[in-house]
C-alpha cells in the first residue's frame, strides 16, 4: 500500500488536506505526521502551510527540515500555499525570509488598490502554461480557491498563472515536485481531481 505522509509541523491545514486525500484514496494510506521515520518510509509527501512564512519556517525545526529536504529530493511531493512559498528562494514577508531554495522564484507582496483587494481571497481562474500529469482531466482556466497576500511573479519553474491585478504564478513544477498557491482541499471537484492525480502520479 502506498504511504502518503502529510507533514505536520504545526502550521498546515492538516485536517482538511488529510480528509480530501482520504476521500479520493483507493490503494493509499494517508498519514499526518512529524515523525522523521514516517517521512523516510513515505512513498509520497504533502507539504502544506498556512499563516506567515516566518512562523512556518521557524516551526519547521532544523532537525525536521533536514529530513524533509532529504526526502523530497526524489519522492513525489505536493506543496500547498505557504508550503509552496517555502520551497522558493525567498519572501519579502516579515521583513525578508530565506526560503528552502528548491524552486526558482521569489515571493513579493500583492499590491492593493481600489479594485484589487489584499488578501486575495476566493475563487479565481488558473491558466495552464503547459501540460502536467497532475492537471489531467482538469480543464484549462478552471477555478480554484485562494487565500494569500504574497505571491510569486516570475519563475522558470512556472506551470500555471492567475490574474489578480496582474498575473502571478499559481502553480510550479520541477522534476518530482508540484507546488500550488491555491488550496485544492477547498476547491471542490477540481481540487479533488488534482489530489487524485497526485495519488496516481509516478516518477
């Protein structure tokens, strides 16, 4: 049975993510854990995140961080929201925070005006820039649910983009890693399709 571990470092929407994955699982066991041995035994990894990136980076203790970095080198990995942002080079949130520097790109504040609200909250279109297995059976420009105040504007690993005042990168991919700014667990049918595709993904 495939073991899917949702990393519990105290800063993710763990219950909702775990329940969404379980709802589409067939031959997979979904585990929410911060145990290093569980991570090492995982076949696939989900890296969630909610809140301020500085708090998330601090919550990911050095000991656990080393295990996470080692395990996501080769295992199919899905990063969500702040989990995605943490995999990038840096963020200007909280006066500047260094990321894990696994994916290309930097996080900047979404600029607000009379027409653009921050945080960006609610449903928005995700425009695909290229094909990927995790987008299988999901129509281009489908709506997904967002909650964020910071975004990535440019990346050589960009897979999809969304417009909120200007275009920003809403999904990235590199080798065994797929990362999204939106919340699949809050995105109803299309979000569940993405989770199902992740469970079916092999590299």
